[in-house]
């Protein structure tokens, strides 16, 4: 893959993504939210979010929306990650580092099974 | 926080909380004048002079400010510890510009850190904001404006894996190129 990318490359990426989108049923999107307030950032929330983005890229995961939000209000549990699968209740995870984030992505977001040991009341 | 890039992330989060939909981040390393300047400019709701004073000085912070702006005194202290300075220019209804200037070679100056990681976080995590990033070392400059990218994508989300790869590689290559070019002795 060439290292320097142009906007033409992006047009190709879009065409490919559109094709894939048309082939798939609209099953809804999963949402992953990372708290990115000052406390979260100081506790490593950027690295947590980065691990989530890297997992999506490495495993080519489609139909996932990643969002960051300000303070979630659970300072002592930062970094906080919340997962909302289509039609499901929001699940909140606390003190999530990069490795934990990867596990949450694979087991919960892809596999549909909540990672109980990281879950907190939220 | 041990990286300037984390402070940038924190200040940009304040801009998002202030309702900005256009945020410009500029990092300039001036090797000739031994200065490093970070600017974060937004079109959010802005603040009056009293609010600016309150969030800048931790000793006058009242509990009503909640956690927004919590990182500002630390960023200010970091700049002032490096023979630099820190300013907030803000006008209600127009937006806010935060500027931090450091003596670049100062022993206490934090490293810039993972700039690309900070930008990736902001661009992908907050797609409703128009992000503009400028990185300059002396006369070498890299600019990334995410508007043309969003226009081309038209409906394809930024968190699509190939789009993310595109953004990550564009940022990394752009930043690396500026650093490589400015490493030539003639530029010092």
C-alpha cells in the first residue's frame, strides 16, 4: 500500500465502502463511546480509544460508530467505555486500558457477549 | 499529563463542550527563535472576562464551573514553567482562542507526544466538528482540513475501517514529512 494518500484514493475507498454497504442488510450500527474529559484523558482515555480504532482497522469491523464524549461523571472509574448494540441496553465499563478495550471490542461488540468482569454500574 | 498532545486533546474537548463546530489546532516549532507555539481556536459560545479569569486560575475556581476547563491551569503552568506564556482570548457568542507558548529547548518542556493520535481521536470521535490542523517547523508545513474528506465520503462514516486507515496514514505521513525535512542542518 502506498504511504502517501491522495483524495483520489479516498474516492476509491468510498466506492468500495458503498458496495459493501449495499450488500449488507441494514442491521443497525453498534456504538462505542469513550469518555474524554480531563480526568479520562489523564487516566489514559486516548490510548483506550486508540486501541478501539486499531481493532476496527485491523479486524476490518464494519458498522461501528465510535464517539467520544466529555465527562461521563464517574471520575474514579476513568477511562470509561460504553457500548450500545442495536436494540440493546447501554453497557458501561470502567478503568478500561488498551488491552481491555480490545477484549471488549472482540467479545462484546463483535461477539455480543458482555465482558462481565469489566462492567460497572452506570 | 506528560504530553503536549494530551493537553491539546483536553483543550479541544473544552471547545467541543462549548458547542464549537469549527476547531483549528495549530502547532508551530520555530527553531530559529527556539519557540514552540500551540493554538486552539474555536467558534464555540465563548466566555466573558470573568469566566476566563475563573477557569485560568485554580485558586478562584468556584465549584459551579464543574469539570469543564479543569485542565487549563495545568496547561498554563506548563507553559510558564518553560519561559513561555499562556493566553485565552474569548468573546461571548464568537468563540475562544487558547495560545500556549514554550521555550522549545527548555529542559522542563514536555514532549509533543502522539499528535497524530490526538487528532485521530478528535476527527473520528467528533465527526460533526470541522477540524483544521496545521503543523509547522520553520518553513515546512503540513495542513489537514477534514472538510474535503467529508465532502468526498458523503455518507460513509469516518469510523469505516478503510477511511480510518486513510486518515491515520495521512496524518502520520504529513507530520513525519515536516519533521524529516526540517532535520536538515540548513534549517536550524
